[in-house]
């Protein structure tokens, strides 16, 4: 059973009743993305980890758009995309802070005997098994580079 789609659908109905058009627009987009992914995968319900991946990709895409819009001086576009990111993040697991990421990277590296670049694959496999979905991959890579 999936956990995101029913919650998004319920929240969409609430937003419709409340007349919250900006939030409603975001929720409809997410529901559409999840249903499209399920159709592409030829399944009725996506596993939670695949639904999570769709939501994370939606945040990443919007974050890129925010950066581009700010660089182009388009504050209204950046603000709209930032709002969408905040709505989506409400459905994601609480993300680790940069300091937490750095501490956990150091601890895991020591635990598995990380020796530098050649161990990155082994490190990331173990990291994903333990912390998938709760840390920005860029932060993990930066912390890992600072070790090696």
C-alpha cells in the first residue's frame, strides 16, 4: 500500500474546499506525477520508495528552477517555485541539517574504513541503506570529499 497518494488526494480535497488555489495546483501536479509514474511502470500502486523518489525529484527540479529564476532576476517565478518546494517538503521525511550530515558521514566513514575515492561506491551503498531520503545527496558528497 502506498502512503503518499492517498494523503495527497485527501489534502487536495481539503484545499479545494478551502479555496486554496496555489496549494491545490501543486497537489494536483504531484498526484499527476505519481499516477504517470505508476502507468509507466505498469502497476496499480507504486511502492513507497518510488513515490518518495518522485517527490524528491519534484523538489530537485523546482530548486534548479529557483536558482535559474534568481539568476535571471525573475523573483516572482522563484517565489512561486519556492512555495511549491515548501508544499512538497511537507510530505517528505524531515531532512538532516548540514551539520548532521557531516557528523553521520564521518561516523559511517570511520565505521566502514573509508579510504577515499575508491571506497565511494561502497560508502554510498551503505549510506542509502541507512539514510535514504533524509539527506541531500550534494551535502553527502561534499562531506565525503572533505574527508578524502
